[in-house]
C-alpha cells in the first residue's frame, strides 16, 4: 500500500463540502450565530422567563460578592492573629522581666540603701476567734 497524491479537483464534490447537501446550516452553527447576534433574546421562551433569568443573575452576583467578603474576613483574621501573637510575645517578655526584677535577691539589693533588711524569722499568723451571735 503506497501513498498517492490525490488532486482535490478529482474528488467528488460531496466529500469536499462540509455543509449539508441541501444547503442548510447545522443546528450547532445556527445556535452560535443566534447567540452572537443576540437573536436568542427575542425568543418567546426567554421573554416569558425573564424574571427567572434575572433571579439567577442576582444569585450569581451574590455568590461573587460572598467570595470577596470571605476573602476580606480571612485576611482580617490572619492580620488579627498576627497582632495577637505579637502581643502575647510582648506579654511573656514583660512577665519574665517583672519576675526577674521582683525576685527576692534583687529586692534585697535594692532595699539595702533604704535601711530595710530582710526578716530572718518566718511570719506568724494571728488568729482571732469570733464569737457566735
């Protein structure tokens, strides 16, 4: 079996044309033409269901708006979490510094110059008995 060159002029006209033999356009190309030209908007079906079409368009608009709103809320949550992490780290740092400054050894050193001394005796608890009425 060898490949032969076939001249287009020798072929039958039916094999070269892509449209229907009676000259009509296919249904798919007719539909595309109507959509591009806008003729489908004047059909009775579209006019009768115009309210429903507007309702569907409104729902699609709300869907897009919801997407933008969710994105904005997500960004705000991430920003707030970042700020909270910074505040928590500042709190931990300040708490550690406060505990270091108020440790027993540091307080004794700071109070030596004022004449106060550390008590060696443990504190005593004084309990008062209350009379029952």
